[in-house]
């Protein structure tokens, strides 16, 4: 029997966070996770979007701006606006910075396959950026800080071994709605918070245009499904469209492989990931 619950309000109240507490937790997380493994510096890709801006703000507060390297990684089709918005963050925080044009790296493969579709090209760009970030982490003696939020991770809206790759991720348990809330509290420029989210892959591309729904809509649904453990029929009873509910659930299920380490075939009594299980900070 389906439980009847109150219709979901336009602004689902439990998505709101205590921004002061969240800030303290995430700044402490960045500092402790970097220092516990013997590092003192952080490196991240700064795209001009809200997610990387918030990660940069958190890293700068945790490690000191002089110990953070924000790397701009434009492709030849990237917008000037993204570059300029990244500069706003750099100027406001005073972090170290470097700009690396990934066009020669990405085009080295893209130009060999004339009929390559946009998705494949986008994945090559994302993985080219991660190659550069990990190279810079070696030079800067730093850990790579991630910039994917909870909504993207659950929906699989990221590139495996591309923007999903990192050493630590301070914003991975924040829905996009909560990223906006914390960003505003921390002083991220309004022009970055208020603009349409985009991976800046081609002219006019937006996240919500590709997904087919808004972050505000899907965050409310994901909160019920994931955090509150609602069943699909309970979400529908709460007022969500049935097709939308099933579409989102299918995406979460289909992309689960992106959220776990590659499975290892088990032939021994203690297999990594099955029986040999330790937290990341084991031994430290």
C-alpha cells in the first residue's frame, strides 16, 4: 500500500543547510584529508562555474590561498565568460594560478576521427583536463581537489577518469541547490552563482538543457529517494510526475558503476573491496 504524504512544496525545506556548520565541516575536511597523507597544497581545475568556485573557496580557507593552485584549462571552443569568471575567483581569493590550453592534447585524438560525436569529444576534453591537473599536482606537490556535486554524482553526469577523478571531494555530499546556498554564504560572486550551469563544451550548451530537467526539480526528488529512502510510488504520491521519477531512478541505477571502484574477481579469502576493507586513512 502506498503511503499518502503531503504534496512536495516548491522549495523543499529539508534541502536547506546550516551554512556556517557546513563551511566548518568542509574546510576542516579539506585540511585534515590533505595533511593526514603528508601534503600541504591543493590543486584544482577552475572552470568559471559554481562548483569549482566553491571548492576553490573551501580549499583556500583550509590551506591558505598561497597553498592552492587553481588551474584554468580552456579548450579552443571555451567561452571568454568562463575564463573571466574564473579570474574573478582568483582575484578575490588570491590563490596561485596557471592556465593550460588543452586544445592540442584533445585535438590530437579528436582530429583523427572525423565523425566523432559531441559526447566522445566532451569526454576527451574532460580526461585531457584531468591529465593536466594530475601533472600539476606532481609539480605543486599537491592533492587534486574534486568539484563534482552530489546531484551530478548520483545522475552520472560526469566523465569517469575525467572530472569525477580526484583525491578528495569536499562538495560531493552537497546537492546543486545546497552548493548555491553555501556559495552565496561564502561570498562566491553572484554572477557565477546566478548563471545557467554549463560544462562549456560548445556554444549554448547547458547542464539542464542536456539533462532535460532543472537542478531544483531533480534535487527535491533525489533528496526523497536517497536521503529519505522514499519508494518510487511514495514520490509519485508526493506530487512528482511518474515518468520523471522513473527516469531519474534509471539514471541513478545505470550510472552506479561510476561511483564505485572497479570490481575485482574474487579467488582468495581476502579480496580487495570485498573482505580486505579499510578506510582511506588506515595506517595514518
